């Protein structure tokens, strides 16, 4: 009898089962919560917390989100755009930044929503709104920082590891087969040549110029002044306000 049960289970796993379980993440319908007030007007509170990336990244002590950040933001903005009762958008940002592309996409999504709906957009900076977190905030009409907010960190960074010396000590030699001389640039198994370093630096500089130009445009600041501030340093809320990086 036990053998028959095992055989039946094997046949089900082989493709005879009619049971289908879909583990694909779904975007659930948005839920509305009345925080205060009794009127019909609504405010969309959009939460951007943690690392800004298209890959689900859990915050410390939390389970990973079922839906990628960019997909969730698009869906929330789409629902808000279809609801005439939504009169304002508040973007709560608590993020140290993230990937360049994810930050830029979020900035563009918010800018496009603002242009279509023509309603006030406010960025509320919480504990940290640095690097990509500040990048996204630039799409807002008004940037409000909490007195203890840390912001700034305007810049782009690329980190790599050179483990060549360690591998030599343990007697390990990597074997690389590549189609081009630069194909393994940034590999942790060897150091960068001077030419490769210049190539990476040019990419970083290009992204950095874009960041600086965006701040100058959205905050209406001289580009030269922004370049002086964009060396990666962080600012308190009061410092950022005095420099024109936030409104209040």
C-alpha cells in the first residue's frame, strides 16, 4: 500500500496533476485609510523606504516585499491618476539611495504624474533621504525635511574588490576566457588597468553630471554651486535648507 502511495505521488509530480499553484507576486488592490477628516478629498501617501531598486529588497527585520518597488509605485500612481478625489501627493522618503536607474525611473514616474494630474506633490524626508533618495525628491514641488533628517550624499559610487593577492596566497589562479580585452573589467580576480579605471570614471562622471544638472534645474540653483556641494557629503535638514536643497 505504501508503494502505491509513492507511485501515485510520483505520477502527480510527473505532470498528471490538475492542481496549479501560482506563486507569481501580485499587486493587490489599493486600500484607503481615513487618517483624519471627513471630507471627500484624498491625499495619496506614497512610501519609499529602503534601498531603491527594481529587485525586491527587504528592510532590516522585515520580510521581502511581494512586489518590486517600481511596479508598486506605478500601480499606486495609476490608481491615483484615475481618482479625481486625490488632490495631493505626499512622497514619504526614508532611503539611503539605490541604483541609478531605479532612482531615475522613480523621479520620472513622479514628474510624469505631476504633469498629468497637476496637483501638489510634496516630498517628506524622514530619517535618511540621501543620494538616490534625494534624487527622487527632486520631482516634488516642495521638499520638507524633518529637523533630524540626514540628506545630501550627492554623487555616484562604484565599489569593487581586488582579491588577486589573496588568491595568490592560497594558490588559486582564475582562468578567464573572454571575447574582448575589456570584457572582465571590474573583476575581483585582478586589478584595474589605468585605461579601465578611466573608462569606469567616465561612466561615473557622466551619471554625476546628470545628477548635478537635475538639482540645478529643479531647485533653481547655479550649477557651479551644486557642483561644489556634490562631493558626496551629507547635510542636516538645517544645512540643506540654508543651501536651498530643501524648502523647509
